């Protein structure tokens, strides 16, 4: 049987299978049928992607996509088509009290969404403080919520910083670990302004657990005098996963430099995309990938950190172009030149390449442009960010008036990172 669709003549980079070649990706019945030179010949429909980078659909391990249910949430559908992210992991927006509402929303969403359940039952209704009342960190309620939604909830999320836990220190983390042990799932720990210190947090994490914001510039006990603290080195050695989690305040170039110099690169590169970081300094996961490329990481390692590795952390059937896998595919133009990327503190680096999404396929179907949600009234924007949003609206409005949008035109519809300020939110 001939393939339904084939992407022809791209650079196919799939770290999961060790594939890096110029060739085709053939798709049948929504799944990858073959990868290699000439395998797309005879397909019912072909798209020439010569010169483009073809990767598995991106897997963003840290996002907030429980739209309309709290301070941070954004809808993934209007973002997926122009970013290459086909699998989104909501990191703690919902706790036990709202998981049923999240499940209903996910069922109506057009991309793949999984969740890490917040140890606090109230989740991220507000900007912070969800664990200030320990009664909300109900282990039994969290365990019951996971058992009720085992396919949706793939792990536990605990934010451990002084604004979230207050005088309770590590107790919310300990309760989160109880939930993780009872359900056989990993835990993601957020770190920020202490106490507790990052060293105290990572000391409790198990192999397979995730430390997000691993290159933050605000957590004590992470890096000292340009060198990672022993607790962080020991945690990575025993299998704790270091996750970037850029966000509005979770990433510092000097801290990442220290990790890279010590041979501790982030195992997963995630955006921490939410209602604030969406408008800068993050913008999207491809921009975050460009940010770490500008720090010196290699392209194949960065693609792995945004595809197969986060998928394996949560046991997801994603992040690969192996034959038989869902045909979730991202196509990027590699825009070479001097491109400026920023961290969460206004520090910038100039990188030599920027990933511009040309097309995103889910189950072998190219995603069509979607209208973005309006910016919530509580999110501050500067003049340059507002100008970038206006420019995006004009391009997208023009695209939606056409009867058919050609794949090569997709990359022209979304604002470039340099069109908005890199100011930290």
C-alpha cells in the first residue's frame, strides 16, 4: 500500500532512533510508515521540505495549558500549529479539586495534553501560595485523583519556594513524594527563591524525578562560584532529571554556563510556557531551543531534550519517528544568522541559528492556523510586546481569509522573537 502523505527531501533528525539523514518521511493512516531516501515515492500527496529540518513533534515537559482556570493557563491549540509542539505537559495547573475539569478540557483539545497533578488541591488558581495551607496538600485526595485519571495524570508537581510553601518548608514536597510513591509516578519539583534551598530539595528527589528550573538564577544551593553544588551533582548522578523550565524567572545564562562547563546539561529542554512567559522572554519552545543552542549545546542534543527524553520521563508514546509511531512531526527552517536570545534576567546571547516552524503535523495531518486567545487583563505587557501582538494579528487575519494555507507560508504568520522585548516579566 502506498503512503497517504510523504514529506520529501528534508533533513530528518530523530534522536530516538539515531536517525540523521536527508530523505523522506512517509505516512499511512496517521502513523509513520517509513523513513529514508526515496521512501515517499508514490505517496498520494507529497510536500517538498527540501532544506528544512524534520523532527518528531516536540514534547514540552513544562507548560501551563489549563486555560481559563487560573492565573497562568493558556490554550495549546492556538500555539501548536506554529511551534511544532504536539505533546504538551501541564505542570501542576490543576490539583485534585479541579482535575475533572482539566480532563474535560483536554478531551476537547486538538493536541495531546498530559498533566502533572499539583500536590495542592487548589492548583494554580492564583499566581502563588497554593501550599501555604497544608490542608490543601491532601495526599489521599491526590492519590484518588490520579487513580481516577491514570492516562491523563503522569506525575506530581510541587512548587518549593518561599512564596509557595511559606513556613512549611519541605513538607509539601514530602507529601508530594508520598503521592508519587503510592501511584508509581515521577515528581517534578520547582525551585525558586528560598528557603528551602535547592540543595535541600534535590536531596529528597528520587531517580526519575525532575528538577525543573535547573538553571534558575534565583535559587540558593544550586551553583556557587561558577560551579554546581555537590547536592546537584549527586542528584544528577543518581538519575534525577534536570529540566530547563525557562519561564519568566526560571532561567539564567550564567547558571547554564556553569552546568555545561561541569558536564551537566539539561536532560530536558522545556519552555514553562504560560500567560506571562508567552509574550517574552520565552515565546515558545523552538525559541527556547534556540536559547540553549546559543549557549553551546548541540542541535541533536537539544532536539533529543525536546522530544524523546521528556517522552521517556513520563512514559509517553511520543517524541519519535520510529515506524508505527504516531505521525506527530515538526518541520523547521533553520534560519542562520546572528539571532539574539534572552534569559529571564535580561542577559542576552547571540546564536547562529533560529528554528522557525514551517509546519506541524498531528497524526499525519497538518495543523491549520488558529486564532490566539486575548491576553488576560492581569498580564503586564510593554509597548514592544503589544506591537508584536498587533503584527501577529494582522498576519494571522490575512492567513485565515485564504481558502488554503500552503505549508511554506506557515512560518510567516507568527511573530519572530526579536519583534518583542526580552524583558523578564
